[in-house]
């Protein structure tokens, strides 16, 4: 009877007190907390429930984090038929670092791909990391780790003058890089990309870039939302900036393109809208971490870090 009561105690203790009790003790700084948790884990190894044991082995007090075997693509719920991963291989500080427009061309498995230098997850957020001074796409001198929209496995290529095209995503920017001026930092975390030249022969390239603008290597505090790209720099003559944003804070943005007009919402609040002044063909969404104003700079350990979750895209006629 004594052995049975101990097991019953262990099982009930885990269910009702393990997470709450030991995290609370650790937060209070009481000594011996981690040893106690280890002892409970050891005791439960001998308990009769495999399910209980699995819960214990997934629980880590150090850093108060939860172990996860989930991949970034599974956390975001994306597949290669809808998103291509622009990323890199090799250490960012090494000459062997190589940029891949499609990371699967490097031999990486899309479903399991993860690299703590560029693209990884904590089980809740998927982190995109891009480093100043690393190799990038041939069309840009600014390093990136991004997702590029696909439709049924082919490059998305839709027209903003017909139908409604929307991308919604939750984002937090944790770190800005050091710009080429040495004092500012800018990260683009979402965009509508157009063709280099549209059907009218007009160079449009980035239709709109959603960016956070602050100081070099900034990791806390206030930043500005900076809207750049053809829609502001060409149509309006300059980028637009908005105050009231912070690094590390969570925002849910929606980009919409319909009726030849581009819209940006923060939650349900309209932040920006502007009608295009030329053909609206050949567009696609991008999301992730695209450094700005670091062209031709040397590697110095500076990087941008962006967390993304709850990513969705819709196209309606």
C-alpha cells in the first residue's frame, strides 16, 4: 500500500503542481528548485504512466522553456506548394556561407529544415535571422531570410487590379541590424513584391515594404513603422513613417491589394492606403527578415531578428 500511495502522490503532484509550483519557485529565486524538479523527474521515471513521463521530459526549468521537436514549417503550417524559403547555409561569419533562393536546392528537407543561424522555432514563433555582410540574392545587396509566395508550387503572379489579395501575419521584431551609416537600423518584415518592369514597362520592383526603423543594433524600445517601395517612394515621392511601435511587441498586420489600391492594417485599424498609378500585374507576397541599407557592408556580427506566426494568405475573385 505504501508504494501505491507514493505513485498516486507522484501522478497527482505532476498534474496539479509541477508547472505552477516549480515555475513559481524558480521565479522567486528559491534555491534547490532545479534539483527538486530533477528528483521529481527521476521519481516519475519509475511511475506507471508513459504519458506522464513524456510530459516531464519535455519540461525544462532552465530558462523556463518547453522542449520542442516541431519544425519551423510545421509551426507556421506552411508547405512548399504555398511558400518558398529564401535562406542560407554555412556559418554567417564564414566564406562558406551561401545564399539559396530555394533552400531545398541545398539538399535541405522542407518539412524539417531548421538552422539556428537563419530559420528556427521555439514552438510558438518562427524566427527569421539575417546577417549584415552575408551573401544574398543577385537582385539585391541586402541580406534576407524570407518566405516567397507560391501558388500550387509555382511562383505566385497575381494582378492587384482584379480580385482581392490579402496576407495577414503576426510579427515581433526583436533586433535591428547596423545600417551602412553606422547609426540606424532597418528591417523589412513583410512586403508585396512586383515585377522589375510591369506590363507598361514601368520599373516597380517592391510595391510596398513594411519596415521597422530605429538605431543600429537596437533590441529594445521604440521604433517607427516605415512604409517604403514604389507605392510611397515613387507615387508619393517619399517613404512614410508612423510612431507608436516597439521592438519585442506583438502586432498583427494585414496587407491587401485590390482595386489597384494597396492597404496596410494594424489589427483592424487602417494605417496606410494608396492607389497605384500604373499597371498592377505580376505580384506576390513576401514575409520574414529582409535587412535594409546594408549593401556592400562587411560582416561584423550585426543581424536582424524577426518572429512570425499565424501567417495566412487569401485570394478571391
